[in-house]
C-alpha cells in the first residue's frame, strides 16, 4: 500500500508539472497581452515595468527579420486584432521617441506588405480595421511622417500611461535603434 501511495504521489507531481508547463506555455502571449492592457502599453504603458499582476517578470518581445522568415507563421491570415495592434505598435518603436518602449518588431517592407494585405482583407472584421489599413498603406508607400500618431493611436487603445511617443526619430537615431536592437 505504501508503494502505491508513493507511486500516486509521483504521478500526481509529474502530472501537475506537465499541466503547468503546458498551461503556461500555451497562454504566455495571452498573459503578456492582458498584462499590457492592464498596465498600459509597451511604449508608454505601464507595461514597461515588465511584470504582470502576479509580479512575475515577462520577457520583452523582440522580433528581428530573417532572410527566409515565414510571414504566415509570424502573422497568420487569421491574426487577432490585438496581434495586429502589437505589430503596428512594436514596429513603430523604431520610428519614434518615447520615454519607455516595450516590445520590438523590426520594420521591413515585407512585413508591412503582408500586414497590409491582412488589414485590407479583414478591415470589416476589426474594430479599427480601416485605421490599421491607413497606417500600413502609408508605411508601404514609405510615408512614416505620422508614426508618432500611429504609435499613440494604439498606445491610447491600450490605455497607455507611460511611453507616449513625443516625436519622430531622426534618420541617424533610426539607424542607431536598429543597430542596437536588431
């Protein structure tokens, strides 16, 4: 009987560890997104303290470009509205000055074009679909002159309190940012 109890205890502990690992692995992005919404946003949200309600530190998203990246894996056609906001917001970090920035996605022509295609097809499905389409269309045409407003649009949707964009980066500052982070 004692061996049976020990066996059940071991199986129970292993089961709990397995379930916990699966649960936390599957829900990491959702937890990061909800903590961002509660804290602010990465660029000006209180998200910058990098911890959720539980006080657990979260890793900053840094997404660099690679030559053979699969954009469908990074940004699937059924991308959630929150993920579209994150893509625009995190790409804008390389274009704007803000007190704090949390999350970085390297801005590339391919990514802009891919996201623009998604935004165009799904504009009616998203609450702010036409706005995402306008932002990405301007960026696709090489016009980043409104990146401060683009950044702050998403920042305000997320209830940002810290990290509001204040100005565009100079071309030299953009280069420095990209060299540092990508």
